């Protein structure tokens, strides 16, 4: 049994975009907190300093910090608070 979603063994993951999660959070009564531009800048500097692979990217879309690999988003980070 999938203990997170209780959907049985056949369902292992639920791939959804960060935009779909944004809608879910808004419906649940949360408000997105602005992305700290200084934090984003420090992450990008750290990425260059540690000589990560060129195909690994950090970008932003609105209030989301996105991690990507070869042009594909693999992780989205946002901060939320109750509205």
C-alpha cells in the first residue's frame, strides 16, 4: 500500500507541475511569499563556485526557484504562508 496516497501498489508517483501545485496551495488557503532575490543570487554563485555540470540550471519563474537538468524542470521551490 502506498502510505502517502493510499492508492495501492500500482501507483508509485504522481508527477505534477509546479504550476499545478501552485493552484492547489491557493485553493487550500495559502499565499505565496516572494522569492528572496539575495538567496537566489547566492545559490547561483555557489553553483558556479562548486563547478556543477553545465546542464544543471537554477532559474526562477515568478516566485518559484526552479532546478533543472538539460532543459527539464526537476524541482520547484516556493515559500507559502496561510492567507
